[in-house]
């Protein structure tokens, strides 16, 4: 498994309750750019529309050598999921406060592009501060144990 992009900000801004792996329907120029290790899912999110899952606002830069066959950098990309998975995620995201966030984009063992989605609930600012305090306390405890 070769990781292309991780969304570390998601762990800071959201409570991740469930993870789902999904395939990604891409054009050839997009795959070529991703093989080079370029692309970002930090600002991306996923929605379910008319029984299909879509990845929106994920950034895959254009290929420099491509001519008119190039792709749009932030186009909608279809996520490949089973119907039962889509229905389950659709029911979950209809609940108040839940959203689908891409956590990581990577190549699997068969060299296919996959996206790890997280079913997430947003954190309030005070929750973010509490999480930061807990993290700092754990680091201090680890430092004290080493001494």
C-alpha cells in the first residue's frame, strides 16, 4: 500500500466514528499524476446523490505534458461502493451533524487507487482544545517515563 495523501486535519476537526474503503473512478491523466505522488484530499468531502457516492473538492493537479485530454483539478469523482454500503452511509449522513470525510488516498496492493472515508461528526472549538490538552498530557507522561 502506497499512500499518496493523508488528511491529518480531519482527526483534529472531527470525531471519526467509522472508516470505509472505496474505489475511485479516475481518468488516465489523474492516475498518472497520483503515481507521481501529487494530490490532496485535505479540503475534500463526500456526498451521496441519487444513489451514487461522489468525492468533491479533492485536488489532483493537471498533468503538465497532457494537451486537451487533461482533467479539471477539482472535478467531482465517483466513489465505487456496494449499494448496501451506499445506503448505510446515506442513512448515517442524514443524521444531524454527520458527514463523509476522505482520510487518505492510496494505491492498494493491486495498484488501484483507493480512498479511505471516515464517517465523522464535527468537533466544537472547546472539544478541539480538550483533545489538544489530552495529547500534550500524554506526551509529557511519555517523556517522564523515558527519564
